[in-house]
C-alpha cells in the first residue's frame, strides 16, 4: 500500500487490525477458502465497470485487471487510492460510464 497516497486508508487498516479478534478473522478467512470466481467470469455478458485502487495492493489490482480481461464487456477504471474510489469523483466516473452505455440517468 502506498501510505503517502492514502494515509486515511492506512489508518483504517491499522485500526481494524488493532481491534480484530484473530480467531474470528481465521474463521472468516477459512469460510472463503474455496470461493472461486475465475471459471464464471466469461459467462458474464452484461456491461461491467470494475473500479480499482492500484496503490492499494491489499485489494490486488492485478486480479481486477485479470478479471476484466476474462469478461466480454468489462471495463477497468483505476482511481489509484481507496479514498478516491469512495469519493464524488467515483460517482462522476460511474455516471460517465452509464451515459456511455446509453442508459438514462435518474
């Protein structure tokens, strides 16, 4: 994670780890151990926008790009930081994407 680019997210991660119960985390992680999406991505036929934060390595931006490459109608938008993916700028980008698809705005 690029701490200088997204100090707020770094602080959130630190606080979450400081208060986490390791046994509960282990149980939650193990529940998802066998979850797999890769074999299903090519069946998604609807337009899809996948938004990434390339400076936040914990969200594995490489996997997001791989997902986009496996989907027929997917686009990738890199907003670099977690903070930007939760910003008004994200809403603007999403509206542009929807408009590009020719869908009406509400």
